[in-house]
């Protein structure tokens, strides 16, 4: 959630940045928030003045009673009662003013970083790095949804029977490859200093609000209505919320966590080859990395996280590129996001496998996540996270790019985990 002080101190800059995110009627929205805050302050000032006057009268009444001037004291007591009634009215007005301000403020997305390019669609994203050569496949190469059938790795139809489209069943070496990737990613995260946690995969409404999924993405999340729980779209949600309503020590920052979880998203509703097989699922596995950082070095940390994810892709021997997302393609809560895409040789297209983002203080303001500085004052932390990595499209690219007439060769870094070098 944005801070009103940001909007008041840098009004035009805030409007320009909201426009970069293609936020509709940014001028009017910022003006309304500022007016609502002024209204709130006006009510607060009137209430404070009334309370101060009541305190002053109370002191006078006490002194009059000491002097035996009961009649004069009774007059002031009556005035005090009238002021208390006025105060009760102002307390109600203040609560309403605070709610009106809050309701408008939570609808504003995070302001993008100055380096975020203008644009509305993924075509406007900026390629900032490319690595590896596009593999040349043998003549009879096929996309992964055919390979998984040929080698009995994944049963998409069985998943439809058990649940529905987008819930595949992994089998045999397909299941082992999933487990190998999860363990590899967790081991690499541990080497990089991330502490592993295993969080719940159901979260409450407060957790969804804290990281910005609510009220922005209700339609994309599975909702357990009886208990009002949500199936997590990513481990970012429970892991970041571990630190909700906490004050961190400056010397303990950054806090680094990693977690493996299944992830659930209702967004896989379209049809066609772009969503075939593993390209888009309702349930998938992912290892997430999360950092709670000092604002002074959060962008240095973002670059470190980006390099870390790039290192995983290099170890998997996958050609990839890094994109800086344009304003129109960024998430509601992000200030700057890098997407990592691997190249699928059989499909001849780039597949997104990771997003690495800095949310600055947007999430921590909602979470009330702070740290105590040397001056003993509390300040909002910055939060960052990244996919390291999401499995489905990684599996698709491994299967497609490494297929040969002999079978599918497993990347050497995974062999200690799979215990096999080939799928054939």
C-alpha cells in the first residue's frame, strides 16, 4: 500500500508513475486520496482541540471545587458534557474519514521504479540479457506433451479425470524429475544463504492482503469459502507474511528464506497451443526465494537475486533471456520486475519460468513490517521475492531441448538427484 506522504510530497511524480502503470484516471485518484487525507486531518484536529478543551475544563472544575465554588463548577461540568457529546460525533466522523481514505488508498498500485519502461503489453518489455545458444533438434523432435506420452512421464488425461484440466499426474521418471528439480533448487538456495521454511498452502484473508493479492487478484485464487481460506498462488504469500506485524533488527537484515510449495491459480482458462501441456497449469510446483531488506540496498539485492536465478538456468544448460517488465505488464504490488524466459526449441518460443521483483515498502506498509534504525526510530522494510524456479516450463524445456534419437538427456547437474542420465 502506498503512503499518503509519498503522494503529497511528490504528487506529480506519483501521477506520472501511475500513468506508467496505465492506471486509469491517476490524476483524479491521487487528488481524491489527498483530499480525503486533508478531511481526515481536519476532523482529527477538531477532535484533538475538543479533547484538549475538556482536559482544560476538568482542571478548572477541580480548582473551583477546592475553592468551594460549586455553582461555577457545575456550569463548566455542563459544558464538559456538551463537549463530550461533540467528541463522540467527531470520533465517528474520524473513523469514517479513515475508512474512506483507506478504501481508496488500497486500490492504488505500487509506483514503478524509474528504470521501468513505458508500455502496455508483454511486447513492450525490455530484453536486458541473453545467454546460451538456441539448440538445433533432430528431424523427428516433438513438443513436450508428445514426449511425456511417449515416455510415460505425465498423464494429462488422468489429471482431468481426477480433478480437471490443468492438474497433471506425474509418473515414473517424470515424477522423479520433479522431485530432483525441487531438491536441486532447495539445495542451491541453501548454499546461497537462504533459510528453508515449509509454510501452509492455505492462507487467511489478512495474508492475502498483506502481499497484495487481495483485493487485486481474488478471481485468480482458489477460495475455500466455508473457512474463508485461500490456496496460495505462490509461496511468497505465506513466507512474507511470517514477518507481518514485526520489527526487525537492522543488523539482522536481509532476512533470507526459501520454500517449496505447490501453487494454485485459476487463470488457466484459455485454449490453444500456448497453454498446451505444461505451458499453463492450475496447480504446479515452485521453489520461491524471499528477502526482507533494508531500503538502502534493496536494489543491489534485487540484482543479486536476478543473478542467482540466472545461475540456476545456466547450471541446467538452458538458453534464457532476462526481461525488464514494462509498466503495463507489471503486477499490482511490484516496483520493478525481471522475468526470466527459457527457449523451448520444439515449440520455437520463449517460456517464462521466473519473476524476480522488488516491492519496496508497498507490501511492508500493509504488513506493518518494520526495522529499527540506529536512531531507535522504526522504518518500513523493503520486500523482494523471486521464483527459483517454477517447475512446469523448466521441465518442458529440459524435455524438448535435450531430446535425441536415443532419448532425452538429463542435465548433468540433475543426475545426482534423478539417479539416471537418460529418459528412454
